[in-house]
C-alpha cells in the first residue's frame, strides 16, 4: 500500500506520516482529526513529526487548534492524547 514492507513496525508509521506531510497540504489536520475521532494515543516520536517539532515539553500544550496531553509512558516514550479545541 505505502511501500513500507521493508521497514520495522516501529518505523512504518513515522515514514507514512512524513510521506503524507510532503504530498498532502492538509494531511496534518486530517490525521489529527482522525486521531481525535478514534481516540488514538500517539508516542512522542510520531507526534513530533506530525507537528513538525523537534521535542515536546511539559505535560500539556496546544497547537493548530488541538490540545495535546501526556498520558504517561509506554516503554521509553511518552504517550499523548489529542483533543480538538
């Protein structure tokens, strides 16, 4: 589908996000809407790429009309919830 058969399961979402952001002008907002609609939680590595940020600091912040809240850790990464404002 996305030509991601030769990458690890951890790398696949990151590559897919980068590709979508390069080819679709509104991909960031469409993805964020889908994430909020489905109640998904994102690890820091995926969220930083989606938002175009190097790091995420604090327990909560707002950007692009969404609120991001740290929900804890999963192994080595923080997990974030997304809420549309």
